[in-house]
């Protein structure tokens, strides 16, 4: 089958799936028309092909060929708590919500003491018991109108994290959402949906971990919607460590009010094909955002990173730093889009993407982008693709350090700019370990570069 | 300690060293001087193990072992150290991390226990002070944003910490103001000992006013054309390289 035929076929399958499962999807009355509109948009637009500008470098055919089934509802998840241990952060104390194939697992979850008024719950539970509190946010930030995967998620989601921080409240301990994707005989799909609301001058640290184990074939299609109130501070981490046979597509939309300060860290290690889309919007002046990304595919993995920062208000600052480290025959994409609207004077926007190729067969497409309609702004972008510096390797070797260690030190150093942006020390330590564990072994002059 | 016999080296297919003979005994300091392009840096780099240099003939023995057969890291572990003319900047690797990794790699090779962080800091503190490097220096990225002088001091500092048997100083004086030159020279002189040998590669006499060599060799067009004592360096400073070029035998016809 051609890729176009595959996409068409997959589209029909999803539409039929919706028709049969829609009556059983839980949720308040106001959600049903939204789901129907979303599937209608999906039906009209279909899956993007490589003719779409934003999908030029991403061939979805391998994903669309797999006959994914939703994990059977109500089935005991069978994931042992010990298996989640590697996804925690050492001494770091967090509240933790665990979702297995999209379903909340009370057994694996726990809440630490939280300040008054803070709500950390499963979205399904909120939709059951207090749907009014989520109505103003759910499907209001992440637009299904122009994105097939957001549309699918909106049509099918059943659960995810719901986090609400009241105004003026500082939550000291991070909140950890863990999404475990597993499969047995049949490839499984899940559509986690997270809704996060930060009240005025509130502060929180949120971690999303996407977990899985080889050789499970899974498809995780996640959407996170965040609204950051005036003067709020959010430190957000997304750490993707799914099975290397998994497909992972995640969209995060952040709407920022006046003087809010958001950091979005995106770290991609797992999945056969992953695509992370981070989309932030400044709606009022004085906001700042930092997008801090690391993608580290190896073998035959592909890791795509799309970002869009919409400066729709004046005097906001965005700093974007993405680094790719690509080994084996892996591929990566960085596509950064900064949009400065006409009235967004005094905008400061800096975008940097640097890529390190550890093998001759690795490949990266880097497309930095700035579109500026205002005239009083400070904006720049830079993009580089390179290999390890042979002079630097020789310098280290000339001091007694062996070649493999020299290459490791330099690769690790390359990631350090991004890792050093991580404010929470146990997360930083965990990232260090993950990076070190993924460095190629025994790369001599004959292999690698 | 070091025996170089008829060493011939090509770089990018071009013959740069055309048969070098040099014998450096234990505890001796030798200087190699010569005009630009004479092959001084090539000699230093070949001894340190730079791969881009093709040895087409001759031999180098270090304490009786075939130096040219060793990987660069093994040369370092055996006790060879080159202070680079252009030290490399490596952001993201702190000076402390780098130097501790180097020291431990060398110690491991020699069958010694790895040094822990506390002992390491104790070891480096005095040596850093000797070279006028302040405390923040160890935490900064390796040579990252260092001035030319700081980079050269760092080379000599590394040498002081790693305590090699044989030191090659490649244009270590270039780019130094007089204060930095004195600090660097003092650092080098502190390391002189009856068991440690040095090869000082330089274009100018300047460093040799402070680090006084026993032997001076003049390298011209890939060959040592004259050897002498420290007075030879002073003569070169006074009269330039012209008189040597005229005096030197030229076995090959002059290039067009």
C-alpha cells in the first residue's frame, strides 16, 4: 500500500472506532459535542502526509500501519510498583499519579501533603464529580481544529492528570505524572489528556514521565493543556522514556497570562518514533518562557521536536535551547517557530539549536524560524550540526584519558548546557545518568567518526 | 630518556621533518628554536601522538620503549606531557573534572589507587596558587573563555599536577605578558629535577631567559642545523636566524 493509502485506511479505522466507542466514552454532556466536532475535523483533514510543511521530515506510515487497539477497559493493569522505580528521581519527594495505558492506577499513585486548595487528581474523576471546574480549560488551549493528533486525543481521551493550583499558592514538592504504556499480544494505544491550571502568583513544578519497556509496541498520543495565570511560575518537565518499539506523539499548549514565568523542559530518549510539539502563547505583557530540550536518539530511532512560541503581547521574553545528540542510524528533527506579532514590541526572543552527530549514518534536520512583524524587538536564532571535535579528543587523550572516555566526556559536555537549566537537583542527576547510560560503547576511530 | 633517530614526518603529504636526531638525557632541559614553518610544532605534536602526522621514517624511544607505537593516552600514562601551543576550549567540562579524570587515568595505569575529591583538591590548591590561578578557576569550563595567558598557565598547572617525566612545552611563552611569563617560567623551573627532562619549543629567546636550557638546537626546514648551549639562544635573539641559514649546509637545492 502507498503511504497515502495507508493514511486513508488508518483514518477510516479511527472514524469507525469512534462511532462504535463514542456511546461508552464517559464525561459530562458538554464534552460530547466537543468530541464529535474533533472527530469531524479529523475526518475532514485526515492524517498529515509529508506534503504538509510541518510533517516534511516525519513519515507516519510505520505508525499508521500498526493496528493499535485501546487497552481493554477495566483490565487489571498488572504493572508492578518496582518496575516504576527507575522512573523516580532518587531522594526527590513528589506526589505521583500513575496512568497505565491511559487509565488511572490508584494502586501505583500517592499524594504527599499538599497546600490547601491544591487539586491533583485523575481527569476522569474530575469529569465524573466536578466537571464544571475543568470546562473552561479542557479543549480550550490545545486546538483540535488544526492538528489531527490533538483531534484524535480530544475524541478518544478517557483520563489523564488534572492539576489546579489556587492563586497565591506555592507547591514546594514536584507533582509527578507517570504514563506507562504496555502491550501484550496486541499493540495498544492510549490518549492521555492533562489539564493544568495555575492561579495568579502560584508556583508549581510538574513532571510528566512517559514510560515503557521493550519490546512493547504502543502508541501514546498525549495532550497537555496548561494555563498559567498572572505572575505564576511553572517549572515543567517532560521526560520521554518509552519502549524503543513505541510511537509517541505529544502536544503541549501553554497559555500565559501577564508576568507569568514558564520553563518547559523536553527530554526525549525512548520510542521508535517520537514527536514532541510544544506551543506557548503570550497573551499579556511581561511573560517569559524558556524551552529547554534534549533529544538523544540512537539505533534506528527518530526523535522530532516542533516548537512554536507566539509573542502575541508586548515585552515578553522567550529563550529556546534545544540540543540533539544522534547516534547509530537515528534521525532527528528540530523545527522552531517564533512568531512575533505586530503589537508585540519590546519582544526578546533567542533560539538556539545545536546538534551533535555521533555517527556517519545519523541525520538531523534543523529548521530554526523567526517571523517578526513588530519593529522594536531583539530576536536571534542559531543552528549548528557537527561532530565531536577531533582536536578536543586529542587534547583529552594527551592527558591520559582513553579515547572512549574522551568521547563520552565531550558528548556529555555537549548536553550540559541543557542539563544545567534544570533547577531541581535530583532531576538533573537523573538526566545525567540517562545521558551517560546512552553514550555509545567502544566507539573507536574505525566506527563512529 | 628520549632518543630520536632520523625522524621523518609528513603532514598532508608534505615532508616536514627530514631526519631529526636528538638525544635528551634524564634531568636535561633542551630548547628547540627555529623560524616559523621549520617544523618545531610538528616535532612536538608527533611526540605527543597527534594522528594526522605520518611518520615515514626513523624512531623515537622513550625510556627504551617505542614511543611511536603507543596511543596518545598511553604516552601520557608513561609520563610524556605536551603543553599545547593552542589549548582547546571545552565548555561543559570543568577544569576540576577534567584534571581529576586525567590524574586518575594515569594513576590507574601505574597501579595506584584513584584519588578522591578531597585529596585531589588538596593536591591542586598549592599548584594553582603557584601559577596565580584563583579558586573559581577549577569550576570553570576547561579553558572556556580563558585569555591566552590563562590558557598557558593552565597548561603548566596541568603539568604540575600530572608530574610527567618528560615535558614538551610548545610555544608556551607566546601571547604572555611579562608578569604571566614570570609566573609560567617559575612554574616550569619549580618542576625541574634530576629525574625530569624537558623540551622547550620556542621561536623567541624570551622564555629561555627564565628557563635556562642546557642544550639549544636550531631547527631549519625540518633539520637540526646547529646545536649549542644557552649562548646559542642569546645569539639568535641578537642576530636573528639569518646567519644560521647562511651557515647551514643545504643538501637540497633551494626551492624556487
